[in-house]
C-alpha cells in the first residue's frame, strides 16, 4: 500500500473542470497507479495514484507524489515522452495548466516542422 494519498474529490473536480475548459468537452479520466522515483536519489520506486487521459494521439499522466505534490508528463509512444521541465509541483492547478501549455506548444512546433518539409 502506498503512503501517497489518493486524489480527493476536490482535486478530481479541479482536473475535470480544467480539462473541460481546455478541450471544450469532457475527457474520460482513467484512475491508475504508477511507480515513480519521487526523488532522483531514491533507490526504490514509490507507488503513486495517477490520472490518465488522451487527446488525439497524445497521452497524459498526472501523478500525485505526496499530500500536495504532483508530477506530470505527456507522451506519444515509448520513445516520445516529455515533461514540463519541473520534477514536481506543490500546486495541482499549476501542474496541470503547465502540462497542457507545454503539450500545446510542442504540438504547435511539431506542426510547424511538418509544414517546412
């Protein structure tokens, strides 16, 4: 059993509302458990509750790594995984909005590269 608490109803509502605002539709959120090295020097992995959703060909993970600590990343496959540039956040909304913005910027850059080809 993990020492990291599950997402609260308030946290889940914040995520659902933010995603609905971003995509103009409700996204299906999957609840999952992931194993993460919370700190770079950790030798053991910690089981953490996580939320998962998809948009087009992109997959998102938002994990809770402590009482008020969060980690996020997006990926297109096992070889294309991206973070936000920060290991952890102490504010869920900031973590989520940053994740969505970094991914949107990444998609814009990918589209511009394809146009150049």
